[in-house]
C-alpha cells in the first residue's frame, strides 16, 4: 500500500514538473531579428541541434528554423552546413536580441 501511495506521489510530481515547462526559458540561440545587425548576419547557430540554424530575414519577426541535409551540421564559422567530418564544436554566443516571450 505504501508503494502505491509513493508511486502516485512521484507520478503527480513528475507530471507537474513537465507541465510547468522545465525547458522554458532555456536559450536556443534564436534571434529576435530586432536589429539591422541581425538582418545583416542572417544565419545563427542553434545551441542544441548541431544540424539546425536560425534564419533572420525580416526586421521585428523572430528567426525561423533551418535544417541541414542528413549527414551535415551547421558550422557557425563557415555560416554554412558542412559534412559532420568537418564539423567541430565552438562556444555559443547569444544574439543581439531574443524573441519576445508571450504569456500562455
């Protein structure tokens, strides 16, 4: 009986943690595209997906997600997708602006 009670408590706590959005607020490198500098640079790397990058194309509109072809990763120094054999890790930097957070 104690096991069932503890299991139910664990389940409730787990679900509440997930529903609160544990990953919300964790930066992904997405620029808000609120400056001319961001529009001039255009491409920004995704902080967690090595085969993805952000495309900043319109002032005031948050960047959209771009994907490299299978077997390729986005290399920030080249500002292009390169074969994984040429890809290497580099430190991340926040873009000049981030998208505005809207309340749910």
